[in-house]
C-alpha cells in the first residue's frame, strides 16, 4: 500500500486523532491530545515555521513529524524534527519520507543545524545514523504510579515561604513568565532557550489546553515567586510535570521539591493515576529528587544532530 506524506490538517478531526494515536503508541510517556495538537498548530509563533506532517497509508495516519525552528534560541538556523511511526507500521518507508519532507522544509527556512530526539533502541538509532545524524546528549522519561505508590508526606513551608496554585496569578501571570524564563535558560540542553516574548508565552504555555494552572504549584518567598512545578494533564488520568525549577537566588533550599510534592499530592487527590516527567541524563540532582518521589525510569531518548552540507 502506497505511503504518502502531507501536512496535518487542523480542521480534520481524523487527522488530529490519528496524529495523537501514533504519538501515544510510539511515545506513551508524553501527553498529547487532538486539542493540544490543534492549539500548537494555530498558536505557535510564526518564526517557528511550525509544520506538523503525517504519513498516510490507506487513509490511515501511520507516522508523524513535528517540525520547527528553534526561534527562541540566540543562535539562528537551528531546526527540530521529531519523527515517530506507529510500531505496527514500521519498515514501510514512512520514516524516510517524513525525514525528507521535514529536512526540505527546514532548509527552505534557513536551518543549518538539525536536531532530532530518537528513542534509545537499536533500530531507531540505526535509522538516525543511516540518515547522517550523530548522537549527542540523552534524556530519561520517568513514570510514577500515583494510584498505588506512596508519596512523601506533605511538609509545612519554612517561615517566609508560601505555596499557592498558579491559578492565583490568573489576573497577572507575568511573574510566572519571568520565573519560567530564568529557570528554562539554565536547563541542560544543546539548544539554548530564551523566553523574551510575553505574549507568545501566554499563547503557547499559559493558555495551552494541557496546562493546569490549578495543579501547578508556586513557592513564594516573601510574596514573590521563587520556585514552581508546572503541571500538564490530559483531562483523563495522566499528569505530567512540564518544568520544575527555582530562581537562582533561592536554589539549595528545597523549594522546588516542596512545590512538586504539593502538586503531586493535589494531582492524586484530583483523580490522576499516572505521573510522568523527564530529565537530562546528566541532571543528577533532579533525577535524585524524582527517585525520592518514587519515579522510575521508563524510557530513554537520544538527541541526534546533523549539519547538512
């Protein structure tokens, strides 16, 4: 059966459902829904030149690619392509067609360095290397059984520290934007990220359909946000930590752990049964914290890099 590649259509429910189905089958550690895909397609910054692709066979979506420029990086010309094929439809050429279309799109918009996350499995790594990519850093996916696991007991905040949900900042989220920008800038990565556009952050992060302001916990020191643990949910039973971080001036006090524990307890009380997060494999301190919570590594990705020409 012939495989073809085309753009994902945001006005086609079958496309969105098919894209989500493939991602969930290939990468079950990441939250994705048809609604979140439609939001990304319409709300990501124009400078990202975001172009999600689908591979279709017999009218069925069997592969996906999320393609965009790292427009929030200080270094221009960095492109991202993350390609996933449904495990039941591999070795049909869908992956190669998606990579080719993604690379052509990024090259047309000036990309000179390409990055792709690849599951740490022999076949996936061989596929990336056969297309000229070389391995770089890696990251773990971690899972916590919220329904049956035992969370650390809640602790009272130290003097001068208050825990509040992010929803308390609904009238003015800018302090959370500033905290997110500072902590994200220090996150281990081979592509630096600088959040400078508040309106873009509101559209892409604060108003994202998976983001839960009510389950996101913020630790305030003397009334100002100092640490946070950002929560996403799929509207069902799955919860994920998008980012946990502390402002530079307040690190080493256990505030991020305090915020994350509060968020996890409230997520479990709200009926969520699985929690997911991710860590760079070199981020030993955060991996240790997540193991303290009871998370276990459930998968690993490798970042692959290619510099065309």
